[in-house]
């Protein structure tokens, strides 16, 4: 497999999953500098001109949540994704796509400096609705984690949400609420997470 990525991109999230799956030696990492992303060679692979992009023989997967889901299912024996007939599969997918959709949309708008008043005027067209709703959803999920989102075992959804939660807190896009701390502190103990610079920042 080949992972087209960039050290300053969302592709770094996928690197954590490769470590958790224990497949770093099975994936060739191809660095695509920003200035090359819209050149014909790379656009032939991903017309969006974005990274990361995973190529597994004839299969091309873009979008981080899709790459996470694909890899966790491909290596289902590693235990990072519930099987299709597992009752926990629904909650797993919910967290994967909540992170990719409402959470990252909220982070992008806040990162761009869109005023809260303007966001409030557009709540019906935004996937996260209100900021308060997003926080309430996260708080409830963290309170129900036991200790991970799906119970006793970590899943790809924990890795995905955990990374973006840590990133958002480090940038002060989200507050570091008490409800978040047990989950983040648990993830911080994992080898895959230890080198995330934002993790050191929020625990400083």
C-alpha cells in the first residue's frame, strides 16, 4: 500500500492508526509537498489535490475517515473495528463520522475566525448545529466512555476522535473540560500518541 501524505497535513492522523494496527512496515509513505498537490501527476491519483490518499493496489481511498474505516476493516483481526454484525458497529461509525463531519466543520469555522454571531445565524445549515450542542454531544460521549468509546477495548474511532480533540483543545477551539480528561489521559499512555506535540501542550 502507498499513503500519499504530508507532515503538515491530516495525514499525520493516519500515521497513528498505522502504529496502532502494527502495519507501518506494510505502507510506503510518499511525501507530497503542497506545491505538488495540484500538479497533473498527483491529480491523476486524487483530483481533489489533497492528502492523505491511500492506494491499495487498484483501490484509491481519500478522506481521513474513509481511510480509517477501510484500514480498520481490512485488518479486522487487529480488533480496532467492530465487525459488521457487532451491535457496537453503529456507535463506532457514529463517532468516526461525527469527528469527520460536525467536529472538523466546527474547528474549521473557528480556525477561520468566523464570528459566533454569524455561526448562530447559520445553525440550520451547519452539520454541528450549535456550539453548545456539539459540546453536549462530546461531554455525554466522554461520560459514557468505559473507558473507551465502545467499552473496554480501544477502537479506530478513539484514535481518530482523540487526535482531533487534543488538537482542538491545544488551539483553544474547545475547552479542556473535566469530562474530557480521563479519555485524553488514557490515550496519552499509548505509544502511538506520545509524540503528538499538542498533547504535551495541553498537559503542560
